[in-house]
C-alpha cells in the first residue's frame, strides 16, 4: 500500500514501549485511524508539536511489512494549532471533550465527512476570542447528535406528540431513554435528565435553526445556556454508555467557578 497523505485532527496519543506513541487521528476520507509514531518520545525534532491533542495536521502514514500491524506514521506537519484554545482551560476542556467524543463514537476506517467538517469549524470558532464558548459547545453537541442519528426531540412530546406550543408554562422533563421531552400529561420520565422551562427549550430550538453567526447575535437566557448544555452533555454521555473523562473535568471546573 502506498503512503497516504491527508489532513487530520489528533484525537489521542498513548505511550507505547520506551520511545513510541500510538496516535489516533480523525480524517475526512477514512474516519478514525490509528498509527504507530516510532521514536516520537525520543526525538522531539521528528514530529515537533504536531501530535498534540486536537491539533489539525497533515500526516503521512503507510502500512508496514508486518501483516495486521498498525500503519507507521512517518510525517505530521502542523496546519492549525488553535493557540487561543490552549491558553484557556475551559476551552481546552471543551476541545478535549469533542475529541474524546469522536474517539469513543467513531468507527475505524468509516468516513464521517460531515462530522470531520463540524469538528474543524467548531475548533476554529472556539479559537476565536470574540465567540462565546458555551454557544459553540451547544451548537457542536446539537449538530453532532443530529449527524450521529441521535438528535433529541425538543419540539413535541415523545409519547403523545403534543406540540411544545400547547404545553403552557412549567418544568419540562427530558427523558434520556426515550430521546426527548415528555409532557406533564404523559407522566414521569424513565431516565430523567435536567428539567428545563418551556422558554429554555424554545431558545435551544431557535439556536439549532441557525449557524454560529446567527447564534452570536442571539441573546439566550442563562438558564437556557446552562440547562441546555447540561441536557446535551448528559444525553451524549447516556448514548456513549459512560461519562467522558474530559466532561468530568469540565464539570469540576464549573463547580469551582474557575
């Protein structure tokens, strides 16, 4: 197999032996891949900072002579480092959550072009100092869940299909197991998530209809931001089957108001 050259986002690097790294990256054409970066820990000059988490890089890899072994990573050149993200611990935690999410969810060698583009756009927007990081995160989660076929139902009851517009006011139960909101007439949730107001859910729906430029002009209540974020993050963890480590770290940051 000839060498493959492609753009990629680094999802994870783990130590292997005394000097090597196993690097997992996400590409547009081939989805998630892993490759062995020989001597990556021994010689900084070979790869420099081009194997850091969530960096966008241009890589070259090829299968070695050993059948069934990992491909060998021969080059990794930095395309986008996202320096502003790395200078902000909250933004770093968010970018790490996105990388961990895709690492946990994506299949090996299964192209996910739209998710790749979503990840790149989200990292670029998060790197922009003028853009609200919480809005970027909410939009990433909404778009990712939709592309993964897991979009939460927020406009009507998942049991009776009664429109949100007919509910009046009061708290709304979100049911993880059923994948959406449950109206008061239909009873309690099987796997309850955060409770939201009707207004907060409507704001999430408005946000989901636009792009980031439109979201930047939209004024959301603090409740919509916080509860909407909590809902989407908990729904993501429910479908991943576990809470990502980066999400636990992010929650700890928020608790400490750091």
